[in-house]
C-alpha cells in the first residue's frame, strides 16, 4: 500500500527578545558612565578622562579609544568585566 503524503507541519517560530546587558562599543562614553558609574576607574586606567568633557555625550567608546590610540578589545573586556562584577 502506497504511503500517503502528509501535509507539512507548520512550525510556529517564537522570537525571543534578547535583552542586551553590559557595554557595547557603540555606546557613548557618557551613556556608559551614566549607566555604570564603576566604569570611570577603567576609563581613567586607560588614560581616557574624557567622560567629563562635552564630547563624551556624542563620542562612542570605539571613537574615543581610536582617538586615544587604545586597543578597543582590551578596553571593552575591562569595561564589561567590571560591569559583570556588579551583578
């Protein structure tokens, strides 16, 4: 007896909302400091005292690191490490 073709089963895909925590390179410096004040010590350690200047409102962490010749990956690792300790 031949097999009957079954109709394909429709799968319902549920999209989960991903809540991003931590700091991204696209955040402005002032946004990062406002949300995570403990990052001030990391910015100072890397020679970025710019969180107190007006440009920090518009400059991303990536742009600031580039302007100061700082390794972005190391800076981001240090920032996210200190933020993760808070939890």
